[in-house]
C-alpha cells in the first residue's frame, strides 16, 4: 500500500522529501515545514491544508 503525501520539499536532491499524514500530526515537523514553505523549498497540498486545519486548528497553526 502506497502512503499518500500531503506536503513535499525539494530537498534532499534528487528525490526530495514527502510528508504523509503521520508527519503532519507532529507540531515540530509542521513548524519546520512552514519554515521551508517560507523560503519556497516546500509546498502543502490542498488535502494537506485541510488535514492541518482539522487536526491542529487555526490557533495552533497561527
């Protein structure tokens, strides 16, 4: 069974890093992912944003 990824980072090259549901449950990983998004190294899919908002809530994500 293939794991679905909700976010992606372009490093380490050549394949990058994928973030499945289990990773986005961890606040420390999410904070680091947001840092990568700020410098345009990562992206979060629509499904990833829906998961983050439903799991953590706006207050925690802010």
